C-alpha cells in the first residue's frame, strides 16, 4: 500500500514548514504498517518562498499556474503515485493518531473516502460554536472539510477530481460525488472524529466578522454563482496571510 499526501499551497511561507514537519512525523503511523508514503506540495503560483521551503523539508514540489484550490489539489493528485490520496491544507497539522485512524479505515475495505472533524489552534468569540456546528453537520451529512480529505485514487480519478468551476465549496461537491460513486460499489464515506485535525484560525483573525458575514450572505443570495469567481471568494485568494 502506498499513500500520497498532497498539500496545496499559495503564499504559505509562514506555515508551510510547520505543516510539513507535522505531516512527516505523523507519516510514521503508515511506515509502522510497512506502507510506503510520499509528500507532494503543489505550489499554486506563489510569489513568496513557499516552494523553496517545501523543498527544504524534502517534499516533491509541483506547480499549478492558475490560482485555484481545486486545480492545485488536482495537479498534486496527478503527480501522485499512491493507491490512496490524502489532501491536507497548508495551515493544518494532522496527528499520528489521525493517520492511524485513516489506515484503519483504508484497511477495513469498507470506505471509498473520508474526512475528519476539526479543531482550531485558537478560538475567537463565536468560533467555537461555528466549529461545533460544522463538525456536527459534517458527521451527520458525511461532508468532508477541505482541510483534510482521504480517498481511493481510482475513485478520485473516476469522478474527475475536484471541480475546476468552483473556487470554494469544492470539497462539498467532491463529498457528494464520492458518496454517489461509492454507493454503487457498496462502499461508504466516513468522517473520523476521535482525533480532530488541528487547523489555523487565521481567517477569523485576518478578516472581520463583517467581511466574513458579507461573503456568506452574498454567496447565499447569488445561489452559489459567486463561488465560481476567485474575486468573490476573496478569503482564499486575496493573498492576505
């Protein structure tokens, strides 16, 4: 068995080394089982030292010139050689315990894909409630958070990967596509919850509540049309870090 970890990264020089070091330490959970691993960073047209720092940490770096999370993840997956793909955001740190849960799910043969619940590195007023609400929805509806996704490579390729039309919410579409694909093969999508993914709360610190509320309100009123524009999905694409 071989697992490929794919990290999409756009101007992540502040956090990329911390993330990659955490991933490399946690990969020991797969190595203990005799599994092979590889670590791939997709430099999504960064203008800082992201790519150089990733290489310093021993990651294989590929390049995607169009600034879009979906394309970055797809480019990383295209370069991967593993039987299973794990997508980890550049501001998140999976634990060895979480990877052991992933290995157990893969080994069971019951699942085609999965995600996990999340916890923030710091909490602001109201963010604890939002995270708890998302984690509950994620487990009940079996929707994967984009910060951590694992899936069978053949299934990912069969459904065409992440949507290149969307600049946000692409993980929700992927969740639905994988559940539909797995249903015909009697395999499920699982949301792991015993060892949540530690992820950055920086969006809640870098953007005001008014900015974030405005984004969600515009998205609701546009019925998702704004999700097809990088400009309208500014919390992911304006480069604020």
